[in-house]
C-alpha cells in the first residue's frame, strides 16, 4: 500500500485517538484527516477494528490512512517519540494547563514544527473524552468554543475543526521560527523516563507517605514538567539536580 505523504516543507502533527469506540468514527476521522493533508493516525486501544468494512466505507476514499494507522496498547507508547503534544477536551479539569482555541493551538504547533519538533494532537473516546491521567501527558489543551447549550461534537468533527486550522496555517502562512537555544526538544519518552526516575527517588525519601494523596501528588508533579516542552539539555540538568539532592554529604 502506498503511504500517504506529507508536503515536504513541514512535519504535520500526528492525530492520536485514545480508546476510540466505533469503526465508523475512525473511518470518518481518516476522511477528515485526508481533507486537511494530515496522514499519521495513531490508535490507542481501539474497541472496533479500524480496517473493518464499516470503517473503510466511512473513510470515503481515505482508506490509505486507515491502512497506514498504527495501533498502540498505551498512550505512553503512542507519544514516546513526540516532543510537543496538545490534547482536546470539552470539560473543565482540576489541573493547571495552558488552554488554547484551535487557531492559537495550531499557530503554536506550526511554529515548533519549523525546528523539526515532532508533534501530536490527542482526542479522547467518543463518550468520555480524555481522562486526567491522559491529559497530564500533554503540554497544553485545545478547547473548541461552541454554543454552551450544545457543545457536543462527533469525534470526526473535532478532528476536522482542528485539522482545518492546520491546513490553513500550513498552506497559506509564511514560515515562522522556533528558537530552542541550540538544543532539540526532548521526546515524551525521555520526559517520562526522567519523571519515573524522579518519582522513584522521592518515594525512597518518603515523599509519597500519604497513600490517599499519592496519585494526586504524582499527577501534580508530572503536570509541572509537562506543561511546557523541555529540551535535551534541560533534562540532563534535571537529572544532575536530582543526583546532587540525593547524594550523601561528605562528612569530611
């Protein structure tokens, strides 16, 4: 099967569907992506078969995107190679994250892609959306402003709205630049590995001593470090900070 190829001037964001339920919706998402020159579809724990007849029929000519889609068993695996991730949600969440309207979100994604930053946009399950532990992985949130009395969107409609903003920006705007100070951004896997290391050292020191609060404390800690993208050099610096903090002082 021939791969769907992006326009070479830019690296389009991946579209990641987390726990999608209906084959028809996955097919319609593929169709929306093809409309907007988006090609990398990633599926995390899909309930239905994305290559079923229903999905292919709903794709309406965008079958190649479904055939090229990658299925993952966890969100961490799906974003492991990503450096900047935004997540869509329609509900208020008990966490501090920058919130962007679709146009502003795509402006930001487009800007960071000019330095070959690997990006993705997350969409949750049809009925429940993204859970808090999934939103923590994102650098920010995309909130689509709609009629507050009826703000419900089909999954493919949400993808189309965000995808349209990408298509407009990528095809009709002049290039902008993102300055990283000479150090590439760390991938989500690198950030997750550091945070796992940090949590293990904190656990050794008794930081998570209140079991009823441990999950919330871990969420808050991770949210601090995922709100903004970190560079390779910053990750190395943070490792050094943790190493120095836990080093046993020389009594001499």
